[in-house]
């Protein structure tokens, strides 16, 4: 492998510019060489801004530049990620996929195994793990400074109005997106699981309050962790008129650490029974506001991608790691739909609506959508190329 890792983007939606800016201007050892999207206006704008070729489908891009592309970032709607990842792996390229890695557990496991069989690396974007206050809390917990954590909380209070959901037909649908748990709060669910370990059980409620979508814009839940910690989860896109916060808080026997800001970017509380040198500076050091909810973590995350492909480091968040929070998200939906507490050790994705679509949203004859009901495993799907 050359010293430079060449990237291509598959999907030119909201998050694509963040990836492009980091790859083109901020990373060490990377280069953006192509972009691809079925929306010609989007791909033209991205291609012009970053001075790279633009393509309207994956096959054309790979036929022309495949021998130069080392990794493809899959930035398409969530429901398309599994098939897109498989398509990229077939070309022998490494794959970065935005969150969530897929919707159904069956698809996520398949794409993970498929990449292993093809000998390519799969990276699942969890950039908030790299936020400075998150790193501080992770180390404090692992060092035992918090002691036994009795209570934790996750709160996502963001604003997404009807115009946001109307931008694309896939938004807010069970087949391709889900609601606030699977889309906006998926990063924060990942963070609490990364911090505290395995979840024992979940109980959840969901509601669609202020917008017209299939899935929920508001949800609450209780997570019981195997280490005994109880965690409350509150997530909504029905905050008006703007984003307010995305917070994670751990309350332990020896201290409390709470991260706030609107992108888990600001340490609000850092308080311990036995302070150590440097504690007095943490609140000031961990108080940098990002320009948007995507935060600053993509640079560090994508640098790990470059380093792992060059053989300098291990993959930080691969398929098996991405599956952990996806399983919790599916369990939250299963609990909300059935009204039952879901035991995680016995849960395999049943009763979760993620990956299903209603008859009202099924377009007969479309090669971009699947039939009514739970879709077949992606290994059996031949016409789901969202490129």
C-alpha cells in the first residue's frame, strides 16, 4: 500500500461534506479522489467543491477508478448501508459506513462476516468516542475514579422539523431510517454502552409527537447494565425551535462526571471526592463548541481508518463493535412495540420494526425498495443498489 490512502464517497447528503473536508484537508496520509450519488445536483456540487470526479453509480466509479481507490465511505441512507457495504467489498475495497451500520441485526451480522470473508476492513463511524470530554470520562471510569456507578443518564434534545423529514422519502421510515433512537441518538446509545459495558435489559416507550413520519420523534427508556448501573435515556427531535443538548452523565460512589453541550462536547460536571492534579482545569479544557451536532470527532476517527489501513493501528470500531449498540437500539424498539422488558441475552432482533415498511409506503415495481414486511437477508437481495 502507498503512503497515501485514497478515499471515495458513496452518497453526497448531509454528512458527506464533513467527511470530504476531513479527508481532503485535515488528515495525515489521505486523499479524496471521487464522489458518487444518484442525485446529480448533489454529486455535481460536491465534485466541483473538492475538485474530484463525480459519478452517478458505484459501478461506473469503480470501473474507472477502482484500481486507485483504497476505501469507500458509505454515506447513504441507513437502510442501504448493508447492501452498499457488500457491493464495495466485492470490489476489494475497505469500507467506512456511517451510523447505524444497518438496521436489522441479521443484515449487520451478514455485512460484518462478508467483509471478513473478502479480506477487507469494515469501519463503523462512532466519532463522538473521540470527543475530549468523552475520552476524559472513559479514562476516569476505567481508572476507578468514579467507583461503582449507580445511575447514568443520556439525553438528546434536538430539533428536526417536518421540512427536515420531507427532504428525502427515506427519512423517518422503518425500512430505511427509523426514528430518533436509531438515527439521532444512536451515537449516544453507543457512548453509554462503550462507557459502561454490556446491557442486561431495556424497557422503552416511543411516540410521534410533532411531525408526520412512520417512526418516532420522541422516546424514553431505562437501560439496566450487567454491572448494576441503571440508566435513563431520553431522546427527541421535537425540541423547538433549535437543538438544546446531547448529554451523558455518570454518577458514581466516588464522583460525578457529566458531559453536555449540543454534541457531547462540553464537560459540565467533573467532581470527585479525591481530586487529583489537573482536575481544576478540566471544565475549561473540555469546553469547545463545534459548529454543528457532528462535532470534531470525525478527524480522529478517520485518522484511525488511515492508520489501520496502513497497518499502524488496529481498527477502533469495526463491525462487531458497531453491532453492540445496534442490538440495543433494536431491543428498545421491540420493548416499545410489545410493552415488555427485553432481556438482551435472549434477544435476536425479533419484534423490532427496523427494516420493515408499511403498505402505505411501498412503491410497487421500484427497484430501490423491498416488499411489505421484514426484508429478506441482503444475501438474497439483487436490486437494492442505492448508489
